[in-house]
C-alpha cells in the first residue's frame, strides 16, 4: 500500500462506502442489483414492506482512532467490489467510528468511544443537547445516526462487524456476544474467539448489538500498524460478504486465498480461549511489558513478563502457565495483560 493512502485529513468522510440492493432495487427485480448502482448515492429509503430485503453487513472501523487498518481494508474491498461488479443480495456499508481521533492518530480525544454504548450512556446521549456536543459525544452521535438510518431500512438479517487492532503483535481473534449466530460466524471465519473479555468491559459496541437484537462481532486483526492487519481485515470482510449472503461469490473474489490467509495466521491456536486472569495496572504504577511478547503465545508459571510497581522495577511473573493475551505496549489503559486457557466452543444463549 502506498504511504500517502495511510494519511487521514479533515476531509475524510465518515462513510467509507455503501453498496447493495436495499435502497435501489426496482420492485420488478427483487433482491439483485449491480454493485455500481448505489455507490456513493444515499438514495431515498425504500418504504417498509418492499420485497427487496436482504442481509445488511454493517462494518465499523476506527472506533479507536489509532487503529486505521480496518479503514484501509474497507477502502480496498469497496474499490475491488466496484471493479468486480458482483450481484448484491443485500447491503454492505462501511463507517468510520471515531473520525476526529483517526485524523489525530490517537485512540480517543476525551473518552474511549468503545465504552459509550451501554443503555445508560445512550440515554445520556439522547438527553444531551447536540449543540453542546464535543469530542467523542459528537462522534458517537454522528455514527449512531448513520447506523440508525441503516437499521431502519434493513429488512433481513443484520450483522455488525467492528474492526479493531492491538498495540502488541497478535494473530487475528474475535470477541463476540455468546449467541449461536456469532459462534456460527466465528466458525465460518475460522478465527479464534476470545471469551471472558466482556466481563471486564462495559459499554462496548457489542452491548449495543445485543440490546437491539442484531449480531455484533469484533475482529481484532493484529498489530495497529502492521500491513498484515489490513490483510486480515480484508480477508475476513470478503468471507463475511459471501457467508452472510450479501454478495454472490465469483471466482475473481479469490475466496479460497482469503480463507487460506486467515487459516495460516491462526494456525495452532484453539478455536476458543477464555480469559482467567487480568493484570490490572494500579494508578500509581509504572508498568512496562518486557519486549517481544505476542498475543496467544504460551507462557509458563513464574516466567518474567513485565516490570511494575511505583518504581517501575518490580518483577511481574506469570502466576500460571497459560496463553498470554494483549500484552500492553502503549501508554493508555489499565490492562497490563491477560492470561487465558483453551475453552470449549460453546453455543450459549445470551440473556439480554
Ligand atoms: Zn480497538
């Protein structure tokens, strides 16, 4: 990828692309339209009950502004769809989450945009005066409006795919609500599922999906700046476009190559692992992860992982043998690292 395409400026639009059938199909040709018809045109919403419904694949990227890989991947996929002109049976929409933070190249401006989606936080947003919005509240209101527009027009299944990346090196992994459809999509993607993370997090975008009754899954594609992270996002997007039925597969999509890329990047990792320990960094602590650790790497009991304490010199050793998850190699956040164990692939109905 050329370096200049990595730059985001104030003119970057929140809508990365929108393609598909939901808004534009003539009643005489239900369900199918050529890709180019809806590109870049918002169009007028079809009235409810028209027979042109299909699945909606709604993708958000850069909910954290320092995670640009998902935006690059979406741009590539939309550009390729324009070239390929496949038949659409549904709708594909790509949105930038925290546009201001993305332009600034930082995780967030004032508050983490992936902690603002609880019912309480959304009620606060609804009650607040939009004229006084700033920072993440402004970003969230704009993003929410775009999402609500799509949800209001959706007739078929809605799948929300939220693209993230991590500060440390990592193979791709998924975080999802514990519902059967999410497990099914995880199996189709062939990406390991990290369980137990949501116990420590309140108000992620996944909560919004669960509350509104649509499938919502997060893909952590790899390290924030790595080219391979863009590729993982890109491959997963192609696989989901086909498996959700949004587009009809064609040989030019090279789906087998995308599946192989994902399979290679996750080789040797269990289909699911569950977090059993979180190292919480104290407010006064100077925490430094030892260099070179990678997510999903096996560590043994007693192994030196980090230095911490008020002095920044206290050795932090692994209290157990297990799988290291998300070692922290950035300044923000209170999670030093997590430890996980292989977990059965479950299909547990989530209680909303
Ligand atoms: Zn993120």
